[in-house]
C-alpha cells in the first residue's frame, strides 16, 4: 500500500511570497480530493486566526481525503487543531542537538517530556496522530529510535521520517528506514526536502524501504528549495511500481492552478508537467518517436494529459518531414528541409 499526503496548504504556504486565500484553498483541496489524494495537510491552525478558519472550512468540505492539522508539541497548538474538527494531527518537534541547543534551549529530557506529553494529550483527545521527528535525518539514530519506541507505546498512528534540510541520499535513507523497520512496527511517513535536488529520489527509495506514505506539494513548493513534487512522485509510482490509484490526468490542471495562484512559474523542464518534457528535437529522436514513441518516452503524454510535440528546427531530418506528411513531394521536402537547416534553433 502507498498513500500520499499533500501539504501544499501547509508546507506549500511556507514558500516565500506564497499565501492562498480561502477560496483558493477550497479549490486546491477539492482538486486534490478528486485526484484521489489520501491526506491533505490543511494548515497549522495556531499560526493565525485566518489559517484556523481555513482549516475548519477544509474539514467542513467533507472530502474523502483525511484532513490533518499541523501542530507544535504544545497544548495550545493541539487545541487549535481540535477546534477545527480535524481527525488527524501532525505533531512535530526536533530532538537533535542542534534543535535542543539553538531552537528550544532545553535539555533532551525536557524536550522528550514535552513531546511525549503532547502526543499523549492528542491521543487522549481521540485524535489520530502522526509523530514527526523534525530533522530526523540529522538526529542520532539511537535517540531517534528510543524516542520513536516511546511514541509507539503511547499509540501514535504514524511516525514520520523527516529530512528537513535535504541531508539524505537515496542509499542513506534506504538504510535508515530499513534499520527503523527492524525496531518499529508503527507505519512510517516520509517528508523529504529538495535542497540537493534529491527529494523525489529519496522519497521513492523510502517507499522501497517500506514507508507507507509520502509527503508532497504541488509543483514542489515549500521552505527553501521545497519538497517532493506531487506530479513527479505520482507519475513515478505509476511507471516504476504500477500504482494506478491516482487520476494523473488532473496533474496539468492542478499544477497550472498553483502556478496561477502563486505566480511561481514551473520550469519548462519540470518532470511530467513542464512545457518541454514531451517535446522532441533531435532528428534521430523525432524520427524514432514518430515511428514508436516508446523509443524516447518512458511515460506517454496522454497518461498525464499532456501533448507530444516535435520541434521542426535546424536539427530536423528529411525522414521526420516524410513521416509527418506522407503526401509531400520530395522537392517540397527538400525546400522545407534546407529552410529549416538555416534556422537558429
Ligand atoms: C516545518 C518543518 C517540517 C515539519 C514536517 C512535519 C520539516 O516547517 O514545520 O511536521 O512532518 O520539514 O521538518 O516541514
Ligand atoms: Cu518540511
């Protein structure tokens, strides 16, 4: 089994200059639901009254997706999530030396107590709980496991493996999760940042190592370089692992909507949804694709509601022109061919 938790409305809103209004959030949540998303992280209600209202609004849409509210390990934050009517809560806290010394300014014992108290409080209030060890990838492994065992005893429903600053490589996260799974029975989530461009690769290897849920955002939004992108992850799950549960044809619409709301343009080379990713230019490429697209396409554009394009430029071959129009006389082909050959691109 695999699930996707989309956190465009929480992590995505932490992107520089990004903030969604209520109607935009409703539209995003409904589209994600239609797509078949398993979880929508709707926001961190304690941040502001507006975010709290918006999380409530998303909960009241009664979507199929589970709605999860984000909280620090404090009673106030958990109460705010409860007030919104969320059934799921994600409680996060960092337990590595850097966080203890420079963020919380408390001892490990105090931090663990604070975190465990919060997890207990959420469980007592009948919430389903995801326990997030922030910066887990830079946390001493024994500290990570010892804490996760205590969280497991409390009965948290999920534990998240978090690569807060993109410090993992695929092999490292694979080993990390394999080791965790020898000691922890609770289902795992994974949340990978993209600081070194490995968020998608790390998330997929985490899946191979046994996590049950991958965190994504639309267009890979998020703090700094963002996190794993919804479209790349879901298309990769389809192609590499045969997972067909999501409606991939909605991906361009979802991506464009976010482009419009955020005014952050997706790169033309962005996997799956970029403008160029089903465009072929080299003569040999175009000719082969016209004969059988599989020669240069691992996924068909139709699967993700995109269109194949052939560039007619200076790299064109006569074969391409013939394949594009069987009826064109040879002298016409020669004329077009020489004209294209003198072009810039
Ligand atoms: C944050 C940090 C976080 C938390 C992830 C989580 C991270 O912005 O609060 O709570 O599961 O990457 O560590 O996004
Ligand atoms: Cu994050």
